[in-house]
C-alpha cells in the first residue's frame, strides 16, 4: 500500500552527524513586520545581535541590568523617551516600528497631554530587509529638518527596526542647522519606561557636550545665574525645583535646569553646573555624560527631616561651602519640616511600589510622617545614587526590592495585609479585591510636592483619607462578593444559565484525558 503524504518533505536526505558533533543551529533571520514585542525578548535580542547591534545591547545591559522578568510589565518602555521629546519645545519626534506599537505609543502620549504630532515611518517586510526603511527614515528627516520650526529631530527605533539593525547612526548629525538625534529603545533592551527617559536625555547631553567642546553655544533664555547652580536630574512636581532653589539660597547656590529639559539650550546650562543632584537615581547615561564633563554627582534628595539635612550637607560639601552657611540653610528649613511632619502624622502600615524611580524617597517621607513601611518595591535598578536612601530605609527595618515584579509587590501585599497599598494599577486592582485601601502611585502620590516643608505635609491628608476608607472597602467587597468570578464572569442581563449536567459530562472527559496522560508518563 502506497503511503500518501501532504508533501515530499519525507524524501529529504538526512545528514549523518559524527559522534559528539553538535547539531547545526539555524541562522537567526531578521524579524518581519508584525512580530514586534510578541516575538519574545530572546528571539528579538538574538536577531538584533545578528544584525550588528551587539555593542548597543551590551551597553544597555550594563546601564539597565535586567530583573527577574525579561520584559516590561507596564507600558512599552519607549513611552518614556517619547514623552521626553514631546515635552521639549522646537523638537520633532519620529517613530520607526510596527504599526500597532506606534499606534499604542501615540495614543498613550496624547492621553498624557501631548499636543503635537508624532512622525511615523511605516515599513513592510520588503523595505525592512532591503534597507529601504533606512532610506525612508533619512528622507523623512530631511523633509522635517526646518530650522525655522525645530532645533532638533529625534528618531526612535522600536523593537523590530532595532532587531533588524536599521542603522540610525548613519543619519547625518545635522541638517540645515537642525540636530538629528537617533536612538534605539527596544523593549527587549530597556526594562522600564523610566529608563527610556535616560536613553534620550543621555543622547541629547552627549550631543550638547560635543557642541560645547566645539565652540560657543547659546546662553539660557533667562541668562546665566550670578550664583553657582545645581542641575536637577529627574522629572519632578513643578513646585519642587522652586523649593530646592529656596533651600539652596542660604548657601549662596541656586537651582539650575532640570534634566530632562524643556528646550535644547537648557542642556548647555545643565552641563555648565559643577554639581548635579541625581534626584531620580536611574539616569545612568545622563550621569555618565555629566561625569565625562567633570561634574560632581550627589544622590538622594531633600525629603523629610533627615533627608533634607543630609542632602544640604552633601551639596554644600560638593561646592566647598563654608560649614556655617550649610548650618544656616539647615536651620532655616529643618524646624519647618519637623513642624509639618508633626502636623500631618500618618498612622498605619503601608506597602509601597511603583516604576517612577522616586519610590525610596516617598517611603522615607512616609516613615518620617509616622507610617510603618515594611516593603518598598521599585521597577528601577539599584544604583550608587540610591545608596543613601537604601541604607536609611534598611536601618528603619524596611525591605527594599529593586527590579521588583508585579508578583513581588503582590506577594508582599498579601503577606503583610497593610492598612494601605500604594502601587501600580494592577496592584491597586488586586488590593481592592481584597478590601485593602489602595492608591495609584503615579497619579496620586508621585504627582505631589515631596521636597522641603511643602513635601513634608503633602502626603498626610490623602494617605490618611485612604486608610480611613477601609470600612467602605469591606462594605463594597461584601456587596460585590462573587461578581466577576466563575459563573458570574462577563455581562448578564439575567441570571447565568447554569447547566451542571453539561459541566459534569465535560469534567468526565477532562478526567479521562488526565488519566491517559498519566498512563503515558508511566510507560
């Protein structure tokens, strides 16, 4: 009897391997459009290395070491760099990536208040492999580079173009006086969107530093300060830089530009500062550029009583300020901070987690306000600039988990059962299901002043109000008990149509399949 096959694959000759000879591995080919993040981090990284991006990925691995999870557990990390570019005046942004990724990024950027267009260079499998995509990007940059409208154009490769080796470094560095900044922000190389902010901030600082070394550059729009300035590294609540400036004034210092900046010339002013305050400690690439320029870096921030005293002393020492003037600055603000903390006490146990980079600072403020904070989880990595905060928190009995996953944060919350859980959206959802009061870190905690006397009293009201709502949470849990689980999942106009007879028959089939699988294991 002749065997009928679907094709002639069974006729292919077999390659005989000698004993001990390894099986040949297939060549990694560039991913095609549509794979995107769904291809898996390992596959995408292998393709990127095969395409010649090993040096880039090695640098990212050193700057942003991975955690227990190999992919972002929040939004696409490129949102961070996109947000930095969209907040700058006279800066245009072009994305190169899969259409679904670009749609999601532009949607969330406009959701968070972006009011300008995002350029997009589409591609297909053919233009990706033939190199036509790079030509299209180059044409788009030339078309967009209008010096009357822009100081710079930022071009960002997402996962697929990075994995395919689209060489943004071959773009011209300047067109008609408009700077061209090309960066790769793949989800398989950048763990969090916070660190993607650093990718663009670092690239811009590197470009600006090269311009300074080449000759005179534009002065700040408001002119140069008559006092030595401290550059501020990290995005903050708008009132915080003003408070920092007030605290620095008694030492004869001033608050300098904040990086990420709002316009290009602020980069020059930031590099002109002899001291940089790493308020957010994860800006590894930006710190490298400041250090290359010979600038001193000071970690932590003036948060709470202890934090403010230590930070003012560290900044004063970095600028070699007379100890009497440092003491004057401390004496001018520490009593007000102590009074604000006493006037807004927080009583209760709180677990804290987030991905903004300021989690350790917020935990310090909560503890000084009287709260018990046994666990802090941050999606960001451990760096030298968070060492002081880590040491202080551990001395207070707080366990700090860097590169924390959602599972880490949820496990801590389940084990501790706090009076309040502060965290990301999925953690807040889990907390509410357990009738644990919860607050979303980004919108309700991070978006408040944290520095100096203003920060000392900023958290008490919202945190105490949330803790006081536990009875209401219990009532809601009782009312909604069982809804959304099992037979009640989904949307029903009436009662669910339960068929226990069908369920019993189906369960017998599942049990039979399980027994058969178990029997095969024993053979």
